């Protein structure tokens, strides 16, 4: 009698174990990509799992259970466990939820003319701030402290004095071009004038060929109005520069000037 009860108990355990097993599978997108992070839940027993980096999953289930698959931005999918899919791995596919992109109508067609396009779209916040600061600077009267000679400035002696020869300029055009580039930054030349970074030095020298700068190079100082003149000239010359139209230096008699650091004599670029 005891032997009979033992075999009955053993049979019940084996039957329960066979009826409840782990099911395996892989989750794919509609374009066959393996989906990770998919939430998987057995609706029947509330068991949960997450698909791994390769889309693989494993969850406890038995025949008749419903397994649900969900992932953000995808339509959910469900599968009913039967004798076929409980005995081998199976695939689940999730379809992405389509969404509409708001249509944007572009009414203005860019012409390529920097001045014309800039006038249509308006000035950037940086340029507007620069113009505002420049206007305030021009209206403001210079204080005696500002007008006083600074360290390194040339000051004319009082009295008859004596001749010491020609006074060398504080700056040459390389100094001036470096100052313009530091003041405006590469962002101005790249974003506003649509130049490549490598073109910036060449373009600055191109503008300087017809740019009045005698007092700037003499005293080694750029005023607010000098920066404003350069900016206006840059916008005016950018189209000619891109069309490879020469900026004739003989027209206004200005030539690019460089200092000879040893002799302090002027060297000129034709």
C-alpha cells in the first residue's frame, strides 16, 4: 500500500513539472532588428522578464498562458503558449508606431546674396548686441582717463625738441588682421559670412587692401568705429571675394604693410 502511494505521488510531481516550463524566444522589429529592453509579462501568472541586448528572452509559462510583449514607441504583441511553441524557441515581431511630422512650409528661397538673405532673415542676436553696444560706445564721451596715454603709447614731447627720424608704426597688417579675428571670433566669419576657417586670414587681408588703417597701425589701437567699418566692409566684399574678383589695391593707393622687425622699415606687399 505504501509503495503504491509513493508511485502515485511521484507521478503527480512529474506531471506538474512537465506542465509548467520556461519558454524561450527572440524579439525582432519589423525590419529584422533585435530589440533589447522589451518588457515581457505572463498575463496568467504575472511572471515578468526583459529581453537582453540580442533580443533574447526566457520566462516561466505553461500551455494555455498568454505572454504579452511591450516596448515604448512599438505596438504591443501577445502570444498564446501551445504545445508547439513551449517545446522550442520562437520569434516575436513588434511594429513601430508611426507618427506624423508637422509640415513646414518654406516661403523664402535663399539667393546666395549674403546682404539680401541677411536682410530677410534679420540679424543674429550676437550682431544685434554688437550694434547696440557700438551705438552706445559712439554716443559716450571719452573720459580723461581713457584719453590719457597708455603704457606703450607714443607721446609727442613738448617744446622745440629735435628730430629722431621717422616714427615706426606700432602695428603692421598681420597685427591688425589678428586683432580683427580675435575681436569678431571665427564664429562671425563662418556663420555670418559663410567662410571656411582656412579662408579667414586670406579674406581679412583681402578686405585690408582697400581699408583705411593708417592711424590704426600707427598707434596700434582699433576703435569701435574701426571695428564697425571693417564689419561693413566685410559684408560688402564677401560676394566679390567668393567670385574671385580682385580687390585692386592701386585704386585707393593702399598696400598691405608689414614691419621688418630688425630694421623697422616698412615692407610692402604689391
